[in-house]
């Protein structure tokens, strides 16, 4: 399909004007600013420890293709004690800025603390894993196990699993960003136009940008990994749907700067900032703060029935 001549179906513009766009909650912006500063500081300390990639590893990354990730290859080196410490710090930041969130009362005694393993399965995991420094290929499995444990912990308490796992992703962000820095040359050589998930951590993208300098070339962004990769203009990065009739985008009023690309196959959406022709000047040089300040797009998409990390559509039975 020729992406230069095919345009997704445009839905009716949402009746909001640029001057009426709702501002992001101040506590969200403050939280993201402090989180951004903390992650950058931690990452800077880890980058000083970066060593060049071995030739064999470099070649393996170049063959990564559309599947897999550096983390699944064991190339994101986690210090599990530091990961536990990071998670406690991120949870504390969340508690400070969102004291009334239903998740907040639980963060003091669950993933944020590791000194009483009998109280909670998450604490039990930390008590067993934290004393050991993770090795490539081993820490990856431990982090995946922690993710499953936290999901179960949230489910049993009827808490917001998505927010809880976001805290874990930010705790892991410095280690993933160190890997991205170490293997930046190899990642730059990857052909990613069919890849709908992050090459470092395999998460779904947080948002997309249409480049001003490359005739609207689309890039997907993973905020915790601070990674930006090229993706084809047509198609849903969540489920791979290429059916033009089931793809579309919403505009906010007549403002071309912000779009919500959505897919009817999986009901997913991708918040997109259009940089062409200076449509969308950055509110902030930080993608995380830019994402926070455009949270009205996420609210609007959810109100329309779309989801940022949708379920993959079921395969249709053969006739």
C-alpha cells in the first residue's frame, strides 16, 4: 500500500477549539517533571558505566527484525537491588503528588517496601531477588516474574494494574536507557517500519510524532526507554490492521497539530503530535511532559471507546 497516496479515514472533528483545550492537572505536570528529572539523573549515572558492544552482539541486534527486544535477548542489565530501590522511589513520588488516588494507600506497604517479605508477595519477591545483582539473561526473567506478581497483587486488591505497572516501567527506565545508549548504533540500523512495539522493552508505544523535517514520516515513542523509531504511515501499530476502512483519526476542532489515530479492529488508539509546518510547537523539550500536557487527547479517546493498550483482535475462523 502506498502511504504517500492513501490517507486514513477522517472522522468528524471533535468540537473543541485550541483556546478551549483543557489544561493538564497541575499535579500531573509536577509529577512528570520530577519523574523526568529523577530518571535523567539515574540514567546519567549508569551511562558512565557503558562499554562498547561486542561484535557478535552487534550483529545479533541487527538481525532483531520486527520481533523480540533487547530485554528479551538479555541485553538490558538490571541491578535488582537498585531496581527495588528505584521502585520504592517512584512509588514515593506518586504518593506525594496523588495522595487521593486509590492506589496510593497501598504503595507504602507493597512494592515500595522490601523489608517485611511475609506481608506481601511483591515484598517476598524483592526479599529474594534484591540481594543479588542481576546477570544478562537472568534478570530479564526475574523482572518478568515481578510484573506477573504485581499484576496478581493489583487484581486481588481491585487496584489499577495499568498505573502500578507504569511505576515499574519507570523504575526500570534507567537500565533500559543505558542499554539504548550502549546499542544506539545498532538500534539506528534496525528496519522498524513494521515494528509496533519498543525494540528495547517490547512495550506498546506511548505516542507518535509526524516529523516536520521528513515530510511527515511517522515515529513511535516509548517514553520510559526514551526511544523513537520509524513506523509506516498506514497501519495500526497495536494489531497490524491495514484495512483502510477500519482505520481513522480524530481532530480536535480544526486543529491539525493533534490527532488521535484509531483502529476499529482492536479499538486501540495512538495519540499523535503533528510537527509538520510548525503545527505543534513543543510545550516542553521533554517528551514525558509533552505527553502529560496533552492528556486531554487520552481522555477524549477513552470517551470515544478506544484504549491505549488494547487486546489483540481474535483471528477470524476459516470459512
